[in-house]
């Protein structure tokens, strides 16, 4: 049994170092975060760097990515590599495979997302293609390229950022909601496939989160809106406990209500009311 008296009397710095060692030795010394330039991706980068994990940060926007990397290198003393590119590009995915398969890759966070807002029949075909390319195809192929190495090493973790909207049809963000349902089912399936191979898979089903993309599209905070740091803390804590985590009590309560208690028609009508205000946003929100 651990020496609890020694642990309780150790300094905060010693406890932090021990936590860093446990996490990196259990999963691996590197993490890949797709969609890392802001919001949840940035929060994952900060939390994992605090655990002493080196980072590969991926996003389309080079400036914010480089600024975050420099801050983390200075503050957490971890190694940070930045790869700016478009996850919709097959050649960029191959570049990520090559970069990451040479590392002791322990954690993969799939956070990048494309979210066209508005009635489905009014959206540009290009917007809808990007939903498939970024939200579905990219994580599917990225994991296919990286999981064999993690299985060979016998350790690792995957976090797929899904959404409350992935549990039920959600008008005005129909394509986004459908893509999040895909990721949730993918996460549940891979959790069982890989749980005996040393790789923990988790689908993180979020409600409203105060990310820059969400705050620019919404005109108020619904009850239960979380900070990115809260979501990340609960997701990392849930690794190894099951296929899905739903951060926040209100998020869990709302999910239970719309999936189990309400008739489906009533639940969809309720969600339509909550997304009605988003229809005023004309551009496509992207988190990469």
C-alpha cells in the first residue's frame, strides 16, 4: 500500500511532479491535440503541459498556435511542436502520421470541428463537405494511422470531443449534430475494441462551453454553461472509466431528459427552440 503519511506531508511541488510522472508513464510522453489554437484545444494543451506531457499542436492558424506554444515552453518546460495545416487535406494527415509515429505518443485529442449554422437546405455544398472532411474523415483516418503504434506500445489514450447535439437531431446545426453522433458511436466502439490493449478511449459529450466560437454565435449563456478548463479537467479524470463522459450536472440532466424522458418529437422541438437564435449567424464557425 502507498505511504499515505509520506504523500500527505510532501510538498505541492513534489505531488505535482509525482502526478506528472504517473500520467506520462501510464500513457506516454507526447500528446497530439487537433484543434489546439483556442477554446477546448488550448485548455487541453495547458492541462497536459501541466502534467509534463510534450505536445504536438495542430491548427490552421499559425499565429495563435505559435503564441500558445511559446507560452507553454516557457511556463511548463515541455517540448512543443506546432503543425499548422488543414485537417481536411489527406497530405496533411499523412504528415501528422509521420511526425507522431516517431514519438512516444500517449494521448490523441480530436477537437477540431466545422459547424455550419442555419437551415440545412441553405448551406453551401462546400460547407457540408468540410463537415464530413474535418469532423468525420479526419479523426477516422488520423486514428487509423496512429492507433497501431499505441497498441504496439500497449498504452495510450484517445479523447473524441462530441456534443450534447450528437444524442438527438438538432435543427439548424443538422450536419454538425450528425457528425458528433458519428464521433460518439466511434468512441464507444473503439473503447471496447481497445480497452484490453492498454488504450483508453473516451467520447466527451459537451453541452454549452464558453469557447470563442460558441460565444460569437450565441447571444446568452444557457444554464449549465461550462468553462473549457472544467470540461478538460473532467475529461482527463474520466480516462479509463468508461466510453462516454458528460461534464456538468445540468448537461447530464438535460441529456437524460431529451433521450429518455421526453418523446423524440417533443425533444427535437425543444432543441429547435434553443438553436433558433443561432440562425442569425451567417458564416461557418470552425474550430481548428
